[in-house]
């Protein structure tokens, strides 16, 4: 929850997706793959791995830009009113 809280305070024009995998240490293997279709100039991702002798934690964070305009926002507000 701390990660999501810090991300939401940085920029409101992005949608964040956070995925966390926690594995017990012990020599077990795991393969993970992903594929993303997005705007390479505006969107991005980061992967952080942390481990100790008991566990491994892998956090993936994806940031996708949300495009909006004041005109569309006004139209949405008018339909609500």
C-alpha cells in the first residue's frame, strides 16, 4: 500500500498497475514473462527485486498515461448534471 500511495501522489495523469510476487527461498525456480502494447514515449515499467535468506520479492510497476482534455471533461460533467 505504501508503493501505491507514493505513486498516486506523484502525477495524476497516469494509471498505475502494481504486481508483487513473494517467494520462499529454497532454490525454487520461477519464470515470468510479460508483453505490453503501449506508447513507448509516454508509458513505462520498472521491476524491482529484493531478497534475503528467507524470501524473494519481485515488484513490477507499470505506468500508463491517461489522455484527457478539458473539453471532454466538461462534456462528462454535463452528462452527470
